[in-house]
C-alpha cells in the first residue's frame, strides 16, 4: 500500500499515513482535531535504476532490434 504525506493547514502538523489507493483522503488532524489535513506532493516510494525498461530488454536474437537498423523484408 502507498504511503501519503499530509499537513494540517491549521496548525502545520505533518504526518505519514499508509492507505489503500481507493481510500478517501484523511481530513481530521490528530494534533488539533481541525478538519484541515491536505495531501502533500511527495517522492514516490521506489526509484527505477539501471539502463531503463525498454521493449528490447527481454528479447533475444533477431527480435531484439525492433526500433530500426537493418530490416530484411
């Protein structure tokens, strides 16, 4: 499940919450009880590394060169 960052617009309290994607956003601040929580923009929980994810990464032989190069028709 993804983790979301929230900040209270009333008191400035910040928190992280693990929620389902389909769950409604939190509204009530646990610090001041005001209904002022807003979702913050945050970094994703993963970072792809390496050369990238390409169509040709899992191809072998002549199927590997799909984007161009020598074409034999």
